[in-house]
C-alpha cells in the first residue's frame, strides 16, 4: 500500500453511522431506479425468431428451441472459446471465464422457469475439456451458423434473452459490454470495499491503488502474472481495438491473437 | 401467470422497431451505470471507524482474531450468514446468496480482498452444512463473542420481548433472532483495523447474480412483493 493514500477521516461510531445513513438514502434511490428499469425490460416488445438455427450440444444437434430445455425462458451468453482466442486451447477468453466463474448453481434460475446456457464457436470436445478443467456446470453449446452474427455476438461477448410460446421463440432482450457486468458479482463486491475496483477510471480519493481496467483479470487456475502476455492485458488491448472501431471493427478473436503459449 | 395473459402486455414487432425500443432502454441503462459508479465513489469516501475491541472467532485454522482474518490482505469482506446457535441448517436465502460466493472469490484476492462468512452457530455445524452444499468458502463461528450483535445482525431474547430491533440503520420491530448483512473492514500498515461499510436487506441484492440474470428476462423475478424469496430453496432441495 502506498503511504500517499489519502484515506477518508477516521471517526467515532456515531459519526460513521450518520454518514452511512446519508449514503443509504442514495443507495435506496438507486435500488428503486434499478427496479424501475427491470420493470421496463418486462414491457419491452418481442421480436419473433423465424430463422432456424442449429447448435451442437453434449447430446448432438440442438435447435434454439431445444436450448430452452423445456423451460419458458432462455438466457444465452456468447463466450469466446475457439481457436485464435488468447488461452486456446486450455482456456476461454479471460473475461468470459470470469463471467463463467460467477454463475451460481443453475438450480435457482431453473426454479424461475429459466435456463441459462453459454455458446461458443469451439467444438464440443474442447468445450467439455475446458468446463471440466474450470469446474463449470452450465450447458454450453457450439455455434455452427449465423446465430452469432444475427444476435450481435460475433464481435464481442453479449447476453441474449428469449421467451418461448409453444414452438415459437421470441428475442426479448440483448445486452453487452458493461451491461454484462451486472451478471458478475465480483465487481459488485469490489464496489463496496474501501478501495473499490482499483481501476484507473474510478473516481477515488488521492493516492488510491489503481491499475488499468481488465489488466488484473486472471484464469482462476493460474497464478497472477506480470508479463506483457498476461491474459488481462491482452483483454484490455482487445477491448481498445473493439471500442475504437465503434464496437464493430474487429472480432474479439482477431484482437486477441498473438502468443497463445 | 399464463403466457396468454402475459402476451396481453407485449407487442411482437419487427426487428427495426425492436431496436428502437431497445436503444431507448439502453440510454437509461447507461445512465443507471453512471449513477452506480458515482455511488461506489461515495462509498470510497465514507469515513472509517477504528475497531478497539478484540473479536476471536473459531475457524478451520483454530482461533483467529478479526485482524488475522485479513490473511495478509488489506481488505476484508464478512458475510453475516444467518445460522443461529440452535439452528439445524443455514438460512435458505443466505444459502442462495452463498451459491454465488465461491465464483467471485476466485477473483477478489486479485484486488486485495479476503472474503469470509461468519455465523453464530458452532463451527462443527458450519462445517457440516458447508460440506453438504459443496462450498469452498471460509466460514467462522462468532459463537463466543459479540461480533454479530455489534454489527446488528443477531438479536437478543430481550429484543424479542420488547419487540424492538435496530436493523439496516433504523429502529423497527423485532423480526428474527438472525438477519442478513455484510460488513467491510480495512487494515492499515500499522495493523490497525477499521470498519468501512455494512449493508443489509436489499443492499445485498446486487450480490445475487441469479437475480441480475432474472432482471433481464420477460418474466423478471416473478416474486410475491410481500414474500420475495418465497420460491428460494437450498440448491439440493428444489
């Protein structure tokens, strides 16, 4: 810890309580705003999916309809796991891996009539190996056609939500980039700590430790590294390329090319 | 709710129309993100309280003080898991939250954070329940100290008799002998420990990834407003 860190005042329990009460008013306001936004999502119009898509799954070919596993709702996260992505063939992209780490036991989403699945370009045998290595248990499919392009996930990670009415499937929602962040509670935990995420963009008191966004990311089965080829730094470079092109210049795959070991 | 009833509220539109609606919502989502960032900045500016009292917990490594729990890092997050001394199993809603802990905890140490759970139940009960649920988290017992009472997550028979409890920074009616919360501590270079933050009730909502996923779906959380977590079970009991 740098000695120059300008910490907030150290106060008595009563004074802290007063400051905390003030912050709580703002936190509650944000919680209500978040609820209102989720209420709007539930009123978004639906888009009928008429094209047929074919995925490869652990049990062979599967349609988009099959991905629901009989439940009413489907959330599909596009993760970058394929030849050419940093970490291949041992790992998925470091950011997508972090998202996968933070998926809790799927029983809870299933209890709300919702299936959560991941999809990537890698063949099933590679997906199976990476899942086993990392201890991930969500269903994970192989994209075989234009699905990624049609649903805005050919360039960068993203989450699509669908609903089913009998055989009919509707796209209800799509979110990507920082919007995917809310699915990962690591960021939410860090946001309540004294130091925050310790990333450069944050508005923190003077002297707080801060490193570039993404740079500190790791694969959970590998120790943190400091070399130029560390996964977080590669992710940061890839994001810069993506953001510079207005979000659509180069594929994440291409941006992450380079030494993969 | 039947899908037929739901559809009454929903239009099915063309891709171009859907995109207009989606982009309109996106503007507000981005606004909320900025507000959230500003709120996190305000948390970092919150003053701290120096802790004078020594708490000793029973854990997998024997007796440990609050300062020991930092495990060489400067920040400590404590989840106050509802598991009273005479309870047979941990609270089901806390178990739902706890299903999210291990994933985040691969990454929190990278940002100088140690994460633990603390409950009043004896260590043997905590360990048996942890095994049943398949968790990795470090879980300590505060059975022999006032930690849970000082951080307003456990309540006395006296509170119950008076039907009064101080929870989530307000005086209210007694609800239960244990309630959920999360506290954050900071340790400086001299080894002094400070309390920086505590959150309770819906303040914990942002830590539940499954809720964040559900908030993206057409049906949402689909909860009874008077009994929000009614549908939640332990993951081996659905």
